[in-house]
C-alpha cells in the first residue's frame, strides 16, 4: 500500500501504542460489558483471561492485533486487571509463552465481527467511506488515514 502521503510520525504510530491511553480512552475501549465478561470468563487461568481481555481492548483501540499482545502500556494492564479482579498483573508475561494469543485473536474476530482487510467486502466498505469523505470534505490524505480506524470500527458486521 502506498504511504508516501503519510508523515514519518504517522507511519511510526500505525498499529501500536505510542503513549498511555487517556482515562477517557480506557473507559471507551477497555471497559467490558456483560457479553465481554462472559467470553473472558471462559478462560481458565488469570494470565489467559487478562491476555484475552487486553487483546479485545487493543483491537478496539488500535483497530489491529499486536504481534506481541503483552506489549501494552501499564495503564491498560492495570485498568483491565482491575475490572477482572486480577491482583497480580505480572501474570500477563506468561500469556505470550504459548501461541494461545493467536487462537484468542481468531475467536475475537469471529465473535465480534472483525475481519482481515484483504476481504473484498471490507475493502469495498473502506473505499466507499474514503471516496465519500474525500468528495464531501477537504481533508488531506494524511488526515483521512488517521480517521480510518474509527471508520473501520463503525463498519463492523
């Protein structure tokens, strides 16, 4: 994908945490409702519950899964662990030892309707949104790029 229109900062920030999420962002993306809690509770150990929940919040926040789901800011881990009643947040380091996180990412995609972006339907929705935005506004491509995660999250099936 051509990214010449992106600033170096935008290229660096894409798909990763660049700073601690604000309290408002934590409440919006990392708060788990009853449905989320039921799915998280199906995990047997504290580190798998915490890891699953962190991945769920991360994909909501960033719009993508991290290659190493344990590389998240401390405030995220603390916020999530508090909701789940997990006192020892260091247990998260055990989550990446086995490849369970890939199975969890697949389950999150299936249950919540997230899709890989190579699927034609998802690409169509994004392109339609971009054309509409570009036609109706004077936003630069770099601004549109920053808005895409929000657009994609509202287009979930």
